[in-house]
């Protein structure tokens, strides 16, 4: 029985019962099957593209970013055996698909695939064109574009990392990265809303940096860049992990907010400390902050007890905060209220509407 000849209602129900993997593979069969999938209003909440020097991975994800499908696109000099030919309509590119259940020879770099057995091969000579073609193929499957994130690794040639106009979330992975590389990467996004920086940044972070002017930012390995990153941040939400600094930085953040000299746009700012015997920085203590900052106990009549909003920053989740034990502060110029809390390893600032 030909699927395309069935009534639309039946087609829709069939697609709904198929797994993400089955539906994706069906989309490569022909232009007609691809249009059929789109017409059934196929919905995938999230789509993550990872581009590195040696492969692309496409992750179709649930709302909590758990993978429903991981598809790896591997660049090869020649096609492997036991593969099926795939062709995209109106494209001269030829892809080869490794059949489901076919286990890769251990001579192949299996670490690229994670747990995925779904691998598409592309010849190295078509590396550049394949990126755009695969972008277009997946985006065209959906009547409503899902939330899309693009990730790359440090060292990937950024000329080979196209950032389509519909991408607003970028992340980068690795251990260390030069600040100029980060700036070039994030500058490729026309409408950058969320940025996730995994590696430690090396080099001088300039004023009006793409990193510090983004609306929502997560730095996973802030280290000694904490002052540059925090004090220059001009967005709405930020989480700085692995900060190596004294409590004075936290005090200065609060003073700058109270005086309206900085952080005018901030809704929520968090810092997580990382201590080592090499730095010899003392642990953070709230009492030290309270001696420097005029504050009051929380007042339920003046602000909510909790910050109930959850923020999602390029797959990094900032959960709601319980703010009952936070201290309240007031901005001098307009009376705007905020609350903060300091513990041994964490600092949170929440600004109330």
C-alpha cells in the first residue's frame, strides 16, 4: 500500500505513531514523502545542530532537551560498505545512509556517534554544500519552525559554520577559547538571543562585546574573567559558573545596581564560586556583604516570595528560585526593588517588576 495515496487523516495518524527516527528516514525517501510529513503538521519541540571539524550531528529533542533522535553526518573520503544511497531533491549531493542496526566497524571513529546508529555519510569534497542542504531539509519538514540551537567546538573552522537567520541560540564547547574566536562565532548570528560559552575565555574582553551584550548568557568556566564578564554584562539574564574571585566582586555588583551605574536591564544574575588552594581566596560569607550593603528582610507585601520564572539559555536551564530568605535592596534613582542571597559558593540577584 502506498502511503501517499491514503487519506490525509490516515497519513497524519500514521506519522503520529511513528518514532522521530522513522519519520526522519521517511523524509529522505522522496520529495512527496517530505511534503506529506510537513502537511501532517509534524511537531518537534527542539532541534539542535552540532557542527565540528569532522561531523555534523542533528538532535531532535523533547521539551526537556532529552534526545528523541541523534543523527550523525560524517565526512568521509569514500563511502563505507553496507550503505544506502540518499539524494535530496533539486540537489546534486549524494548521501549514504548506514542501515539501522548496522554496527560500525571499530576501525571507524565511534566516539563521534555517541549512542547513535543512524549515520549519514557525505564525501569531503561536498562538505560545504552539505551543511546548507541538511539545514534546509530539516527546517522544511515543519510547518512551524521548532526552537533551534546551533553548537560548535573550539577549533572548528568558522567559515564552515553557517548560521541561518532563524537561529537565535548559539553555544560553544571546549576547554579554552581565544576571545577573538568567540566574538567571530557569535557575530555570525543576526539575532542572537541566548549564548552558552562552555570553555574558559582567554584574552581581553572588550566593551560592547557580543558575549556581554546578549540578552541571556551562561559562562560555564568563567575563572579569572569574572570581573570583565560580570561588570560588562548588559543583558537580562546571566549565570557565571566557576568564578574565581573574592566576595568584593559580589559587593560591587550590588553597589552598582543600587546606584544604577550598571545592570539596568538585569532580571536575574547568578554567580557560582570555584575555590582552590592555588588562589587562596576566602569562601564567600553573607555577613561580609551585609556589612557593606544596606538591605532588609523579605517583605511579602512588597514583592513575590519566589522567582517563579524558569529561564532556558541554549539548553542550559535556570530553575525558579525560592526567595523567602533573600535580602531586599532598593535602587536609589527609581525605588525599584531587588533581592539577593549569598552562600559559600553561590550568589543570586533577582530584580522584581
